[in-house]
């Protein structure tokens, strides 16, 4: 992630986004630089209009998660019964655990 950030910093500062400049920024930030990653990043950014890419990314709406299907009355009754069973079991287990503490 810091590799992409370094390219964005350089772009914001109106500096050329080159392997050398990205390496300098990363070293200045104390990052151990992987030359292959720097090379891959500059190759990926070649011919890309960064301003347009940023504008497009910000303008693109995130997909809203779909709401689960509404449960019918029968489904709700079954869920309540299951919850009561779970609560009852957990209460019994708790009581058994407490009795073990006091002998």
C-alpha cells in the first residue's frame, strides 16, 4: 500500500512518478524497498491518467448490500423456539457450572 501512496504523493507534488522517485520516497519513509514492486507499480501506472483514475474512483458508488429476504410468520416462530431452547440449555449449563464451584 505504501508503494501506491508514494506514487500519489509524488503526483500530488507534481513530481514525475518514476522508479527512482518512488524509491526515494519509500526510503525517506523508512520502508525497505522491493525493486520488483516498484518496477511493477511504474509499469502499471504507465499511460494512466492519475487525476482521472482518482476522480472515477471517488465518483463510483459502492454497491449496497442486499437486504435479506423478509422472514414469514412461520420463520419467526421457529426462530423464537430455537432461541428459547438455546437460552434454556445455556441456563442449565450455567447452573451446572456454578454447582461444581461450590461442591
